[in-house]
């Protein structure tokens, strides 16, 4: 019996190997595995088992919560990436559990702290022994933005053609300039041709700070125009794609804020007590709504105003894209299977890099 202790990957070690090709591939793998688990008509090449996440409140404070997110993703493949020189063509399985603390008031501390802290535990799926502990805060941030990238690719661009995401310039609105707003802006500029980036935040100074940071990172050669807007309406009125990620308890965007008679896609990544409170019901009633996982939606979208059209993974597998003029919404909740696949991909890249050296 092996007595090898688990390896620990700190934030710097993880961050070094987080790239959009690696994370996007892992997230797509997880999304399709979830669908294949309960769809008998599709080849059962991969599957995912992920119980509903558990929430443990820290006393009576609703803003302090511990989440546990276990998953087993079986019989799947990851595409080879530049970060990993090892052959990834073989099927593998991953057993993992992510532990997350969400302490909403952390940013108001002195000094400020992130509201989310996370670690992913990777296990040997043959023996059950703990193989690795991975700092998961950046991993969580990236995989959440990656899910929005994947959703935008398949729910927005693919309605215009199979190469549209490489050819079509888009206007993107970011509503909420916190951690998720920042990573979404970076992700969309890295993965798509963003012509114009509209930023809105309740505190305008934060949006301005984010705009200046993005301008430094992107440079003038990107051709992306970055604007700080005074309202969500101003940010969204000419947007093809909207990414909204706030704790708002009230709707921040309404149907009148969207382009009329033109296709619009919304990535709703709200982390409020009610996950869908930041988007007005009048949008949902005119939209096709997609989720990452039906089971998660059933558990966490109580009182959702309209039926769910499909799981995102089913769209990846079947290609049943929205029409060009549709409003589509990806109601993002995040999945343990995404964390498992991304953590496995990062672990493989780290091990491969060590072997090469």
C-alpha cells in the first residue's frame, strides 16, 4: 500500500498552467459528460456523477457558507495541449471534491480579502487515497468564465455558422466588475474578436479601474474599444453578448435594455441568494434558457419563471443552436465535474512539465 503523501499545489503553481485552451477543453468535456450520464441515445463514452452540492451555513450569518462539491468523471479524454507533452489520448477517470468558502463581506475587510476561497482534492480513483490538494480559487474563477465562453460559442456564434466565433466581431457588456466581471472581460478578449467592451459597476470607480487595467493588458493593437458606462442600460443597449455577475437582489437588466429584433446572448453568473434575481423576468419570458446541469437547476433555481430549454452539453453534442434573432440565456451555476476535469488537466500539465525538466 502506497504511503506517498499528497502533493500540494499552491496558487502560483496552479496559475502558471491555467490557459484558455486547457480550461475550455476541460469544461467542454465536463459539460458533455453530464449529459451522457443520463442520455441513453448517445454513446456512453464518458459520464459524470455529481451529487447536489451541500451548503453549510456558518452560524446564522447568511453571507458565510461552506460548500462541498464532489464529482466522479469517468471514461473521458482530454485533448493534448501545449502545456502537457504527455499523450492524453487514453481514457481516464477522475475522483475529486472541491471545498469552497464564500464569505461575502471579505472585500470590506482591512486589508480586503477575496470573498471566495477554494481547494480541490484529487483522489486516486483506484485506491481512494488522496493524491493532490490544489488551491482552487483561480481554478474556480477561470472555469466559471470558461463556461460562459463555451456557452457563447455554441449558443450565440454557432447560430451564424461553424466558424463564426473566429470571424465575427462582437460588442460585449460586463455588468458587475468584481472578480468574475474581470475574468469574463479577459476571457472574452482572449477567445473572441471583441470590438467594443462596455463596463458597468454600481461603483463607477471600480469599473474605471478595471478599464485602465484592461487597456494596459490588451494594448492598443487589440483594437478593442473599452467604455465605462453609467448604467446597465447604457452598457447593454448595443451589446451582442452580456455577462452579468453580481450579488444583486433586484433585476439590473430588463428587456428594454437589449437590442431589439436582434439576437442577444446573456451569461448570467449571479451569486446572490436567488441565482436569477439580477435578470428581469421579462427577459426570461422571451428567452431560451440553458443550464449546465438539470439536477443543479432543480435544486438551486426554485421559483425560476420559465422552463429550461436544454443543458448546454446537449447543444455541444447535438448542435441544436438557437435561431439568429433569439435571446439566449446561459444560467450558470457551476459544476463539480468542471472542477474535477480542470483540476485533472492542470495536474497533468504540472506533472508533464516536471517530467520534461
